């Protein structure tokens, strides 16, 4: 009975704690740039390492006979590049590596441009805030997203990177085999793409182009950063049909990555599902906010999916 009598007071206490503590755990909205800075560094590391690994695999395919006798000497006894290792030299494995290089390259283009936009295109209000949970979620997402595009080959790529590092530490640069950089050789992974990668890239850049245009429109709505309460109805490009065309374009971008992956990787499907779910929720809230804020808001605009939602 005592517990039941205290229940209303406990509810009030929890509500006060939530309002006073959790709701105040916010960071400036301009911290969005942290997401993309992290993503650029992490994606670049994955891309360069995977690309070097793909180049090494390509060399082994054409020079497997000569490598079979000297592999142990060159890499200190590891069999990751041995012709006896069916995983490292199988056509299926090589295809996965080449596909991962291409997906990471597309992701690199996306995050570099998003970092540029967050620094030079968006005029974040000094009063705009986001919850620290959203901030931590963004950091996690941009760590996991690039990794999900190459997770099938990451163990072999990391083993290759560790091997090169160990060889460098043990032998030193002067004792490692000299190698000349041939740009055309490193472009090999890009000239072995299939139709899925080409169609996926077309979808990706279609979404990327419209997202860029929509972000410019949003950035120009508030020409002065201090104009915190000066909101306007955006017009132009996909804004004429949906309230959050930049979210729609983001979905298109990740749909392009999904198609470019061949639709065979579960992690890419999960990545796409997470992006769509998250952006659908955000677009719904944005659409409701527009309708409450502006009495003359266009009634023909959908939230995020044209002619559907």
C-alpha cells in the first residue's frame, strides 16, 4: 500500500530528473562535422588498405607461379597470399574484395562532401542543439557504416595490413622489397566492375546530386547564422514534392550502395534498413513541424516518399 501511494510521487521525481538532466545533455548542432571528420579518416583507412590488398591479389592472380616459391621468404612464413590458400585467391573472394573497394570509394566521396557541407554550406544557428544520444549514435553509425561495406573481407585485409606493419618493424624500410607506384595497376579494381556496380553507381550519384542541391537550398535559407528564429519554407528541386528531399536523396544514395553490393551482403541490407527507418522517422517529425509552423505550407507535399508518404 505504501508503494502504491508513493507511485505518483515517484513518477513526478523521474519526470523532473529527466527534464533537468537528460534533456539538458545536448551538444551544438554544428558538431555534425565530427561525424564526417571521423568518417573521412576511418573510410580512408579502410579504402586504402583494401585497395592495396586488392592490388596485391590482382598481382598474385597473374604471377601465382612465381610467387609460389618465394612467398614464404617475402612475407615471413604467412600463407595469406599463398597459392595454396583457396580463400585468398579464389575468384569469389577476389570479386568480394574488388566490390568492397568500389563501395568504400563511393562512401569516401559521400563523407568527404558531407564534411565540406557541414563546414561551409550549412549555417547552423548558435541556439541549435542535438541530444548527446543522437551525437553518440552518429559517431557509431559513421564507424559502422564503412565497415559494413567491406566486412566480408576485413579479416583478410587486416591480416595483410598487420603483416606489412610487422615486416616494416622487423626488417625496416631499407630491407623491404622496393615497389614502384604504377597508377594504372592500382586502377585495376575499377575496370573489373560488373553491371551491378555500374547501375548502383548511377543511382548513387543521382541521389548524391539531388542531396547536394537540396543542402544548398537549406543552407541559403539562413544567410546569417544568428537568425535563429528566421524560418522559411524551402523551394526548389525535390522540395516541391516532399518536405525532406535531402533525406529522400540519402535513401537513394544508400539504395545505390545496396545495388552496387549485388544485394548479397546481409550487412549492407541492415545498413540500408537502418538508414531508411531512421530517416523516415526524422522526415515525419520534420513534416509535422513544417505544417505546425506555416499556415500556408503546401498541402501537396509528402513527408519523404513522393506520392506515397
